[in-house]
C-alpha cells in the first residue's frame, strides 16, 4: 500500500489497459497539457512521471522525459496564447 502523501495515492482504482494506453498517448502528445491528464485520470505531473517510469522501457522513459521537460505546451500556465486546442487541426482527419 502506498502512503497517503505518495503522488500516485490519488489513483484509487486500478486502470484498464485501454486507460493506461490512453494516458501514455496523452503524455507523449506535445499539445496535451499535464492538467488535462490530471482532470481525466487524477494523475498530477509527479504521479504521471512515476506511471510512465513503470509503463515504459528505460530508454523510452528517458526519451519521453527529455521531450517533455521545459516544453511550454505541456503546462497550461506556460502555454502561449496562440495555442488554444490540445491537438493539431489535421491530427484526426482521415487520410
């Protein structure tokens, strides 16, 4: 059992595999802020880092950390005003 002050303590129920996959996908996306993941899944940034460390291979985790560190679009407070959406307009278009 995790202590109550542990970053993952807010995650009460085990996640389904589809939810785990979606969290990993959202974490890798440049325009999806950490706040959106917290709102949907209850994982703050510290808990997400622990989750990703456990879910990814060591090299993949290091690549992800290198990618998201100092990325302003991952934090709502640091986002430029021009970034109003969480995804690129062409991201979900059929090809």
